[in-house]
């Protein structure tokens, strides 16, 4: 998914610096979500919280 995003951004002629920053931010959000998934209890509520948290991180990363 991250690779597909970067391919789209490359085809949109995003600068190398922008691609690097977007890659770092996206990889950090995915890593954080994976860690949270592994450390959280196996309940639907915790899954929703992880998804909402990752979505909010992605949204706020647009402010960078």
C-alpha cells in the first residue's frame, strides 16, 4: 500500500524531498499502528481506536 502511494506521488511529479518526508511519515504511522495492534487486547474497541488513531495521525501529517 505504501509502495502504491509512492508510485502515485512519483507519477504526480512530487519532488524527491517531499517523497522522502511522505515515506517517513507513512512508514512511522504504519509501524505505530502495527506496534499498537500487537500490544493491545484483542477487542473490537481497541481495533477501532488503533484505526482512528492512525487515521488522525495521517490527517494531521498533512499539516507538515
